[in-house]
């Protein structure tokens, strides 16, 4: 276990911090899915920008979690990568 893992595990013992962390997970999952999809296609942010008309700066903000994409933006990104956007609702654990 790395020092970061130990630190993280210790921090997650705080109920308030854990609640905040868990509340951010859906947003972070979308961000990670966008990054993973773009990397899977081998595209740079600039190339994706050219295909979608979304500025490279806006793509960077989205991937850094500094902006909230609309459904329409997510669809444009997916289409630009030759993919289909799929959203699903799953039962809560």
C-alpha cells in the first residue's frame, strides 16, 4: 500500500469527508469516462476539438472537472470520437 493509499484510507474514516467524496463520484465517473474514451480513440484534445467544434480549452475544463457538460455536449463529444453516448440508471446499493 502506498503512502497515498494509507492517507486516503485514513481520511475516509471521517464520515463528513466520506459523504462529500461519495457525492462527487458520479461526476468524477463521467469525467474519467470522457478521458478514457478519448484516449481509447488515440485522439488529442485538439483533434477532438476540431471534430466537434468544442474548443480545446472547454474540453480541458471538462476533463479537469472544472465544468459540467450538458447532455448535448456529451453527445457531441461521443459523436466526435465515433462513439455513442449511453446513460443508464442502476439500482442503488
